[in-house]
């Protein structure tokens, strides 16, 4: 993938087929979710219950319900039956059905938006961020990305500076999720590991990016209702 925007958000148009090399991105508005959390595991429900504020709890619940419903579409399994775990690097994986190790996925949610990226037999990472003006973009960029990025941001006027900062942030977060490393220090050699990145067209208020460990045959996007 190149660092270029992609995708028109189709309406519920993806799956169950997942051709090798394609990356499918599912988008939902989590604030519209109403209903039961029965499809979550006991562990997921316990984690959701620990949120202090109801809005945060509802958004987290809706995002994780989206994951299960998306995966169920490719696996021909009930969402509640799918068992999820993580590998040694913290990347999520499907534990059951046991033959579904080919299905790789990544979740990100911010504000009212949740994204799930799905692909076949390759690392994948997705990140979405809500644009916020309360971030000291230059100071954070200096710590997270190094002097060159911070200097470039310092030369931008607002609101361009905030937009550019979150674009860089989502790209690096997506790479980190794909590698299983998370964000790395600016001088960490692992930052040079290959991860093809594509910016996703999100419209007003949000920016997002997806990274894959191999160059994909294409990135397809769709919008679904929870």
C-alpha cells in the first residue's frame, strides 16, 4: 500500500469472500448502537463493566461487537461462538474455529467511529483518531517521531498542523499494530521493517490508516450499521 487515500465507503458490501492480498475495512458508528452485548465473551463483558463512564462503555462494547460480527461473516460462525486471543506480540487472533488462523484482523476505535481491518495470511494494523486541538503536536511528535517530523509540523499553521500530526500518528500506530510492536522510539531500528501503509478517507473530524505486511491486491471499504 502507498501513503495515499483510498476507498469509498460502500454499504455492507464485503465478505464472506476474502481474496488473497485484499484488505477489507469495515466502519461503523458506535454511538448508534442499541441492543444486547450477549455476543461478547464473559471476559469482554467484565472489561466493559470497568469503564467509569457509560458512553465509553457503550463505545467499547459496540466496537468489540463489530469485530465479532465482521469475523462471523467470513467464518460462517455465530459471533458469540468465536474465541479470540492474542499472539506473543499482542496481535489479536482467532482461536476458534481452530482452522481460521488464516484470518487476520485489527480493531481501532475513536470517538464515534470503529474500524475493523480483515485480511488473509498477513500482518495487518488499522488506526483511527479523532482530530483534537488540545494536543501539543510538536512536543508529542518530537518524543514519538523525532526532530525532523517535529520541525516539519512546527512550520505548519493551524489547523493544518493538527491534521498532519494525526496523519503521521495513525500511520505509525497502524505500522506498530501490523508489526506487533506498538509505537516505537524514533531511533528504534524496527521502525524500518516493511509495512505498506494506506491513508483512509474518513471525511470531517477523523483520520485513519491501515498497514499490511505485504503489498495488497487492493483495499476495500464499507460502512455498516450495528
